[in-house]
C-alpha cells in the first residue's frame, strides 16, 4: 500500500488519484494514517461483501427465530445485549453465551 502525507496528497492530487486506481493509498497526518483512498471498483467490492455478510447474518437470525431460538430483550437492555454480542459474553438476563455456534 502506497503512503502519502496529507501535504503531498494535496500537492499531488492527480498522482494520488492515479495511484489509488491501481492500489489503495494511505494518507498520513503527523506520521499517523488517517485516511485510505481506493478505487471506486474496490470500494464497490467491499460494499458488496458487507451487504452479503449482512444478508447472511439476517438469514441466520430468521432461521434461528423459525426454530424458536429467541429471547425477549427489554429496550433498556438492548445496549448491554449488543455489547455482549460483540464481546461474545453471556447475556445477564439469560445467562446464555451470545456467540453464534454456527
């Protein structure tokens, strides 16, 4: 992955675009990467992968629900539930591990 400083990216914008069409480019500010620039095609590919993953997860949820594999969650407990899902820990209301087994 090619790197540009923010100053160089501004000064060489045409070169930045040309390079980003071939490979992702990281733009750094004060020596730290802050932005990645990539081709529209690569961006579209990433968005398509994200959409496919979302569809897969929704399908898993629908199948789980059809099996009756559901729990009630109070609206006030939703943030804790989501945090538990992300961490893979047990939900306090159910004691069940929240990681998906599949």
